[in-house]
């Protein structure tokens, strides 16, 4: 169900906006604005809101606050904007988040004595930086049915209305698993994320601009994987790859000659890094403060913790160390798990109030050739996507999707080599 609030809007004229000339020779229309809010948003409070009307014919723009509109008849674009707080998540982990509501109708003909305008709104988290568009961690299979390694990827997306620079953007995967939980002491989960990898996009600050509605493709290995596995993908033109110098001759990584490397700050393995392909970990994008170098981070951001492991042989007091980043550095985060084994969300609700998945059981054989993809809210005027971002992966992502790169390259969707014949915006909504 959706809740309807009828807003009759008074004109408020300020020096920042054009006035509407009241010419008695121009017919006028009493206009009612109906704002529709999504019913699945809990305990939402509007802090401030406004309606922006643009007369397409004259180019005049005005801002309105509540009650009554008496408009010169004409053709209008009508926008609604609001700053809100809302309850995110469920149970004891629920938090109140800050966000924005936005809605727009274009080319609305306002004529006659009275006019009703319905504006559907969409909720977005308070984020002015990159978000995950897609994570493909499951990988593909060879024709024999065996797992193929090296063709996982992530897509990061500019969901804002301005250029973003990817220089210095970090990508991390969690050390902890959502299927294994201990009482870690000290418990720093609420303000700190424990990592087993950190790779950073190189650059001086303005080397890697990303336009609004565009994404970067970051891959495991930036080669044409079809040469080794016809069921895989061509990543030779990806934007970046994560590359590792291995100390194990039997397990060497491949350094693509055509795809630039991410700057490796840390990884748990001394061979080569792959994403957890059963989907038990969490992922984050982060902005590391400019004054902190790689060497300083490695020196000062180590987490020493203890826990008690209990099994049939008894209790064992364990101590371990891991690297960490403050949650304040995180600009986007995604919890992943499988329903049959899930015990907890690694990221707190302040970062991600939900979780998402590919597969429902451990070692799920149906998970291959599938990814998680962020839901499409609407298409912007220029045809670019506005993606859903409420800091709740349960609501924000479509699960078990055909990966976008498989759709684009029309490559295999199973071990038998069946070719993909669909094109979607988000794994669900078709492009045609």
C-alpha cells in the first residue's frame, strides 16, 4: 500500500527564484499536488520538503511550500524534493537513517479551472559518492562442470548528478564470514570493519572521472577468459584489475597487459586473491583520508581480538589479528550470505540494514553464472539509470541475476554453453 499526502501549495517567492508574472490576461489553474510515498518505508519523518515547478514555455522556475497553487496555465515540469529520516532494518539492529525523497513528472499540461498532479517519490540514502552497482562473486563453470577462477568482477556506479573521481577509492572484502560467529573481544563492529583485502584505485585526485550514470568495471583478471574457458568472459578492456605477486610458483596470478592494476594495500593470501565464491562475506567501498598512507595504515590499523571456540573436544581460547578500517570511511557496503547458514550481518545496520545472496544453501550448485545487481528506480532524462540505494541490501538488490557482462557479451549462462539472449537494466527490468 502507498500513503497519499495531498499538498496544496502556496507560492513563496524568494530572490533565488523567478517570480511568476500575474497577468490577468493569462488563464490560471488551481492545482493540487498529490505526493505518493512508498509504504515499505518505516517510521519516515519529513524534515523539510519543497516542490519545484518549471514552466517549459517561459523557462521560469519557482519553489513552493505547502497548501495552494494558483498557476498560469501552461506546460510544466514538476519536481518534489524532501530531506527525511527513516527506520532501516529490523529488530534490535534497526537504526534511523537519513535520506532524500525525490519525484518528478515532466511535460505536464496544466489547463482548465482545476488540475491534479500525482508525483511518485523514491527514497535514497544520504550518499554523494559511488555505490556498488553489481557484484559477481560466483564465477563460471567449464564445460566439464568444474569451477573456473579469475572472472569475478564488481561494478561501481556514479548514482549522483555530478562527476565523481574514482582516484583513491578503496575496495574491501570482510575477513569475517556471515556463517560463522563468535563473541569477538573487543567488539568493534559498530564503528569498524575488519578486512582481508584492501585494493585502491590509483591516481592523483582527478585522473579517473566518472560521469553521472556511468560505471567502472573492476575485475579479477583483465584478460579474454574465453581462450581458457569458452563459457567465460572477455575482460581485456576492463577499467581495472586486482593483481597479486604470488610467492607460490604453482599458483601465479596473471598481470594483464591491457588493464591497469589497482594499488594493493593488503590481502590475506600470498598467492592470488579471489572473491569468496559461496557468498559468505561483506563488501565495502571506502574513501581513505588523504593524509593516511599505505604504510601508516598497515602500521596503525591492526585489530587484535580474542574469542572462545567450542567444539566436541572442549573450549579453546583463540587470539588473532586482522586489519581494519573505520566505518566512517565507508561510502557503501553490502552484506552477503545464504539463508541456510546465515548467523549474522557483518556490517552493522548503520552501513547495511539488510543482506543479499546468490544461492540459498552452502555450495549451492545453482549459484554459478549469477550476480547481485542493484535495482533500477527510474531512468533519468538522458536515459541513464537512477539506482535504488537505501542502505538496505535486502531492498536494494535483485538476487541471483544473469550478470550484466554476460548480457552485454551474450556469453554462456550455464556449463552447457547456452548463450544469453536477454538485455536488462538490473537483471529484472528488460531494456526492450
